[in-house]
C-alpha cells in the first residue's frame, strides 16, 4: 500500500495502518517531497516521492490511500484505478456531487473504491449503531446532532484562529462547514437513523477569517422520523477542536453522546454508560475505516462506504446548500 498526501490527517492514517499486522505502507507521496520524506521517516517507511504516478509505477502497490486535497482526489483515483489498484479516498470524494458521480461512473467495476468517511467508524458511534440495530431503544423517532468549536475565534493570547492553524486551506473554501465538516454528521445521521432527505437549511458566513459559512443548521426527515444536524465553528467557551453532541430518541429509549460519555437510557433508568478518551475516540474512526477497507478487500466484500453509498451523503450536502441558498454563501 502507498499513501498519497503528507498533510495533517496523514499521521492519523499511518497510525491506523501501523496497527494492522497484515498490511504495509511502502511509500508516501506529496508534491512537497520534504513533507513526504518527513512523514515517511516518522513511521519507518523507506520511500518518499513527489509524484504520485511515479510512486504507483515504481512500487506497484495493491492499493492506494488518498489523503490529498479534495481537488486532487479524482485525478489520483483515476491514476490508481487505471492500473487496477484498490482505492481508499478521503472524503469529500470530489469538489461537487456531479464530479463525484462522474468519477464513480467512469471507474465503475474496474477497481474497488472505498470513500474514507471515518466518522461512522468511531467506536462510540459503532456501539450506538449496534444498540439501535439490536432494538435497544425501539424504533427511532428523532435525532439531533450538533458540533461546536471555538476554532474560528481569536485565541485569548492572540494570533491566528486554531482551526486555520491546524488546516490553513479551510480559510479559502467557498463552502466550509457543511462541505468540510457536517458532511461527516450527515453521513452519521444516515448510519444511525435511516435514509434521509433535506427538508430545509440555513447557513451564514460572518467570520472575518474564512470565506465560507461558519454556522449551519440542516433539518432532515425520512422513514417516519426527523432530526437536525447543526454546526458552529465560532462558539465562545468551547474547545478549539470539535465537540460532538448526539442524541437519538427511540420509542423505548434514548442514546446520547457528549464527546466523552455514551449512554443508553430507558424508562427504567440508565442501562449503559461508557466513557471515552477524546483522542482515542477520534483515532478510532481512522482505525476502523482502514481496518474495514483491508478486511473487505481480503473477503471480496462490498465496502460500507462504497461509491454508491457515499453519493447519498454527497446528495445531502448538495441539497443542504441548495436549501439555504448557496448563491448567498462565500465571499470574494
């Protein structure tokens, strides 16, 4: 396996790969070869390249893990699929739904492709999904998923907002919170609830630090239930990293997660309560997604986050922007 991309998230990818005894990363590629070499050296990987085509031709890997900027996802996926290699591609699959659909149609059955949508693979959410599937809260009636951060606020000591220190490219995104962040939570809603449609949405971009929207709220419905997905990157008093608050209400119980504690309660009282370390819960999404990719490949099974499945999540993103008037978002 080779890794394309040596940015911030690549470290989480390589931690996950290092936990697998039956898989090996043989090279890292990045246009900035010094970054590729540094990331490779951190994990004892011998080879680093600036050119993805060269890395594929010289190493002849079974698979590629694409963790590059979104505008490069489709070109890199085409390179690998054209060589018959399995592809794991970071979300979003492409800058637009239309481009993602065109890529899926072009690749077709030529190569196995999984979208690295890792939120649904986090351990707390896998447990919540299993509780729901096991009927422990009965039929789902309602859900609320909220994510907050102070990441777009100036720190007390001054300087650049921490969200843009962590990922500077986000400052220039014309579509920000929904496209880059709430895409995870829309996918999570599909995982915990059912297939959904966008009923309405609102988004605003008032931050002086980012072109795109920093606050958004999306109302969804489907299968006799409804729920909300909301996000805000400029909340005073919140941590600069992300804090999820998830509630799923069923006919017989309620599941809640506050970023650290996952609980299941019924009319009789609290039935389950599990505490998680934030950093470990975050990494578990990468671990779970990459482990699933390898296991599905070995078994010849369909990926949970296949191209067809991920297009449903991208449709929700597209519909959310349409509902809130995407022509009003973004600033030059």
